[in-house]
């Protein structure tokens, strides 16, 4: 689906049993993300499918194994589950969960303008970033601050800058980007991120390069949702984000497979 070689789209034909899960798992290894069209018939089926990949995140904030991202919020200031854009990120950075695989399931998508989810082939795009910027990122690390106070993000990030490494390795693998980009100018923020220990200009330059290359055409795929679609992503290889939307109903479920049960 992306020029860089990431992403493949398949139709779910037949059942979603173990043989199909094997096929999905091999595709995920090879292509880093998989778009499954006409997938699970319900959210419950989507969670059960994801459960075959490993332990599902069923923390207090994730009832029935999923977080619903829609626009019926009690707290109107919340950005995370809203109709506002969410910048490119890896799941788990500010929540502290070690998320190996992310599944996003489309439960409803009716008369919506915008609202695409996009996926960046992040580790390939990183090869385009000036080496001194990558080195600064690696050696200084990042700092993040949670702006939404929904209970999703870890307490130590709430309203204060908290350090975290810009790269993180899955067991037995090379470290990969561990990042959420800051919101664009004028966009409501769910979080803020900066490069630690450097002047604002340097941080802005590095994050600007990242934004430019991570979102370059040759490294990015934009998904137009249809009900029943399930997008599976290797959370250590690709990053994802969403566009703002308006219109009637957009209901996506975020399902996370963890490295180990919590
Ligand atoms: Fe996410």
C-alpha cells in the first residue's frame, strides 16, 4: 500500500479461525501493517480475533478490551477520543503499556467528512532524516506532557514534562522509534512532545524533519474507513494518526495486544 513496501490489503474470505490468524500474522511480519476489509462482523468478534495474537489490554480504561473513539464525550475538552486530529504516534508511549500490535476496528462510519486514519512506515522514513538529528534524538531522548486528563495517560505525564527514550526495542530486536509527534500549530492537543535537553529551535527542527519525512507520500498510507474494516499494525515498526472529522457517525475501536498480560 506504500511505495516503501509497507502495508497490504486483503479481504476476509471464510472464517477468522487459526489458519486465517496465521496468514494475518505472516502478512503483518512481512508488510508491517495489514488492512482487512469486510473483517469481523462485530466489535466482540474483532477483539476475539486480536486476542489470538496475544494478551489484550483490558485495563480499567479499556472495558471489553477496546477504547471507543467517537464523539459522544462527557468531557468536551478531551481530544483523545474526539473528532479532532491526533498526530502520528506509537500506542503506549504515554500510557506505559508495551503494545506489540494495534488493531483499529471500524464499528460505524456514516456521512463523515475527513476522519481517515493514516499509517507511516516510520523506520524506513527515518533513513531520510539527517544523521545528526537522529543522533540527537537518540542521545537526548524526548519529553512528553499529557494534556488530556482522562486517566489514559500515566500520572507522571500529567501537566508536567516527563522524559522517555526516543527509541525502544522489542525483545530480541533492534530499537525502533518510540514517539508521538506534537500537535500541529492551532490543533487541539491531547499531548505535547519535545526533544529533551536542547534549545527549542533544535527540538523544532528535529520534530519538523520527522513530520516531513514520516508523512511524505512515499512513506504514508491514508485509510478511508468502511464498517467492518480492521487495520492491524506492528506497533514497533509503523506509527499511526488520525485526521479531524465532521459529520454523523464515526466509531472506531482501538484494540491493543501487549507483550505480556498486565
Ligand atoms: Fe493510537
